[in-house]
C-alpha cells in the first residue's frame, strides 16, 4: 500500500499545473477588480489632501518633500513597509504631523484628515478582502477539479457509488459522534480514549467505506478491514506527505518564501488528494485482482483445460485421435487401400 501510494502520487504529478492554473486565474480576476479600486481610493485620498493644502495655503512642493522623507523612514522591505502602513496609524499620524509642522495648528484639519484616511483604509481593506476571497476560491476550485481528475485516474466510481459513499460517510460519522457522546455521559475518560483512538478510527472508517463502495461481494471484508491495512494506510499517508514536504521545503529554500510557497502549494494539494483516495484505490485494485484471478481459476478448479468441453478431461482430447485410428483401420490404411485396388 505504501509503494502504491507513492506510485500514485508520482503518476498524478501530471496534474500539478491544474490547481496552480486555477489559483492564477482567480488571482488575475481579483487583481483586475482590486487594483483599479485601490488606485481610485489612493487618488481620492490625494485629492482630499490637495484640497486641505490649498485651504491652508501651504507650499505643495514643501509638503511633498516632507512626505517623501517620512516614506524613506519606512522599512526597506516592500512587504514590511506595506504591513507597517496597514497595521498602524502611520498615514494619519504622518499627515497630521506634516500639517502641524507647516501650519503650527493642525486641530482644524484633524477631523478631515481622519475621515479621509478612514475612508481610504476601508476601501483598501475591501480590495485586500476581494483578493483573499478570490485566492481562496481559486484554491478550492483547483483542489476539487484536481481531485476529480485524480479520482478518474485511480478510483473511478459511478454516481450511485457516490451517493452510497455520501450515505456511508454520514452514517459512520454519526455513529462515531454517538459513541463519543455515550462514552462521555457514562464514562468521562471514555471520550478521551476515543479521542486517542480517533486516528485509528479514521483509517477504519475509510477502509469500511471503501469496502462497501468498491469491494462488497468481491473480496472478503477481513482482507480489507484489518489492523495491518489501517497501519499501512497511515504509513502511505506519511510517505506521501513526507515526500511532498521535502520537495516543498527545497522549493522554498531555493526560490524564497513567496515563489517557493506558490510552487509548493500544488504539491501539498496533490498529496492530500492522493491520500484521501488511496483507500478506495487500494480496495478497487484488490477487488479487480480477485475478479480476474477467479475468472482464470474456474476451469482449473473443475479439473479442465481451457478450451475443452466439460467432462472431457484427457479423454476429450483423445477422442478425435481414436476416431481417426478407427477410420484408418476400417479403410486398411493408405497402403492397404492401394493394394486392395490393385
């Protein structure tokens, strides 16, 4: 099962760009909406500041130079500077300080500046929320599309089996919750014991579901659902996750946290998808082997050779030979036939 899980992971690496493409598509849509909105918000804030400069009759060039000097004091890292601006009141404090230093009294401008900065911050956070929402949607869509493609590759099932799987999931989950509730009511430590055994129960539930969906009446229940297979299932999980984590760590080390993280995300998704389907793939392959083995073993179990009629055995193979011998004897053979004619 461990080797099968690793082979399945390597085989489905061909779908690496599916979740990555979905993420980039949704991010492109989000940026197409958010960037113009953020630029518009910044433009409205700049227009409000210009109006205040004109009302206060200040030197616009001097104000700009002082503002640029304050920007130069921000962290050199762009991401760190943006984080500092968004998580503190830097912008509002800076504008109030500039008006105070140039006019000597910023009290008459504080309310206007605070309102303009608050409106800008609201619109900017709305743009960030749009980007995060579309990014999450891209990850979700990429995950489920990739899962559908991987399922078609290693654990195909019909819509009837899909409904059966959903019902079994609900029933088994309800049974586990009910058992935990009963144990907690009558024996408090029992809930703790059940929580400790949750890992084994997860593997047990997955194998039971996979058996009823793919292996019922095809393979023995005890051959699928046993402690050995549960442990092997988890070993396969760990092997695939360790491989994906190792490659992801290497990508982050070589390319940095941003590019490396984006490159590693599809690997982690593929590892999770393969792990979630490995139990079904195992039972499906096991049932297929049982069916093909049984189909090949039927004639041997009856003591027959393939291609001979039932009850024939060796005699069936010898019958044509005896008929030919009788025919030859009755006609006197090739030589007897020629002498009789003479």
